[in-house]
């Protein structure tokens, strides 16, 4: 049986909680979650530990809140572009690959924030992992659905192959460089979709 998803933490409302959340989101992405201490968070947010623990029961719950925010924004997956009603169904899987390549080329991009959180927390019972895993599985199903609507004979396999390419490109950017990883993703994605989708209708 799958582990239940953590109950959402109420989004911070007080000014101190909002500052903590914003600072945590920035630092967690730029330097890593475990590398960011509570003291640093409070100092840069201009608040105290008391304010932090008043807004969030623990650092783990703050982490889960930040990861949940990343999931809601969906800033790196950008699947919404692929659901544009003006975009033909067959072209939507290619739009997913393009969105991922475009994300790689954004200055400061160092990977999917949700994926980075998964890498930092091996325990699937961690509050942040529950949020992140649920998000990734939802995206997997959405991409498979796009592939089905595009006419792929095996949409599940194609969707998973697309995910592997995107996740691999995000990971490879650290040593290839973002531009090279983006280009490699575009070339591999083109070959994959050309082989896995039926030819365009005349």
C-alpha cells in the first residue's frame, strides 16, 4: 500500500512566516536543504526561531511547505503549456520536451526543485518526500495521458521514456553545462518522438 500523502500545512500568513518561507525557498534551491540551517534562515529572514516554530511545527514541516509550493508553481515541468487548446494533440509531447529544455537554459537553473528534494531525503516517510513523490507520480500520469492523446501505440512506455530523458538531462547539466544538456535533450527527444508517434496526418 502506498504511503499516505502528508496533510498540507497551512500556507504562512504572518509577515514573519512569509519571509521565512521565501528565504527558505531561495536557499533550499540554491545551496541545498540540508546545507541550510535554522539559524541562517532566521537571520536572513530577520526573525527568530520562536517565530519559525510558531509558523511551522518543525524544520521538516517548513521543508514540506516549500516543496508543496514548488509543486503548485510547477515552475520547471511547465506542463500547462502542453495543454494549450490551440496546440494539436500530436504536438503536445514535443511541447513537454521543449519546456524542459527551455527551463535548462534559464540562468541559475540547477534542476527540478522537487527532484532535488527527493534526492536529499531517502526516507519515503519524510513529509517532504510524501509531497514530492505524489507530485512526480501525478506528472508521470499526465505525460502518459498526453502521449495517449497524441496517438502513441504504447503511451505508458513513451511517457516514461520522456520522463527519463528530462530527469537525466536535469542531472547531467551539473557536469555537461546547462546549454549542452538542453541541446542533448532536444536531439534525443526529437528522435524518441519521431520513432514512437505515428507520422503526421497529411
